[in-house]
């Protein structure tokens, strides 16, 4: 019998050379398309946080929205989207960061959370850690307490999970993949 982590990992598709040559893209859409795997995945996060003292789930654009919003709903918590630059209509705070293959900026509504709110920050994947670190900085700037980062996939060879953990942020990962 497979562990839940191995079951999830079996249902992640690897797409070679996307979005650029040399990158092995870990595609979670097969997890989402299958109701059983989607439920197992969401239940893993829900069971991890069901007894935690939390106020919000924050999700990173865009796949973190999918997982994060469902987890927030199941835990009866609010959901905060951290978006790519230019996508939010109200006053924002922003943070620029480096990606595995470029740079980007994420934004958060200035009133997305209040000082002392306890937040779990969710995304689909950790590569270099730039997106999660930028999201954390935004939440920190608003006074929230980021309790933990959480992702489906860790790519440990790219160093992101090490960076996140060395910053003092605990990190929960469902599974990892060797290589890029």
C-alpha cells in the first residue's frame, strides 16, 4: 500500500523542457482532475492544520490559490490571495524576487490581514524559494505571523526548501522530486 505522499507523487506529471529547455516542470493538474487524488491532497493539508491556531490561509499565484482556497474553506478560515503584479484592484504592497528562470513581483492588498494574524502560506511547489520568501515578506510587512509554508512538491536540488528553513520558517512538503 502506498503512503499518501507516494500516492500524490505518482499522480504528478513531469513535462520536460517547459517553460524553457532544461526545466522538468512538475504539473499538478492531474491531481486536480481526479476527484480521489484531489481529496487525498486536500485532506493531507486539512489534517495537518485542523488543530492549529490559525486565522488565514494565504495562497501564492496561481496554483497556490487552488489548494489554499479549498484548505481555507475546509478549515473555516479566510483566504488571502498573493497575486502577480498588476492583478489586484485595491491599494497593494509589493515584493520583487528572483525565479529559477527570471524575476517577478507579487502583491498583496494592504488590508489583506492584520497585525498578529496567524497564517499558513501555500503554493504548489518550492524551486528556488523566491516566491514563498516574497509572500512571507509581504505578510510580515503587514504584521502577520507566518506559521508555516506548505507546498505539494519540493525540488530540493534547487535550494529553495533549504533557504526557507534557514530563514526560520517551518516548511511542510507533501513530496519531493530529484533534479529540476
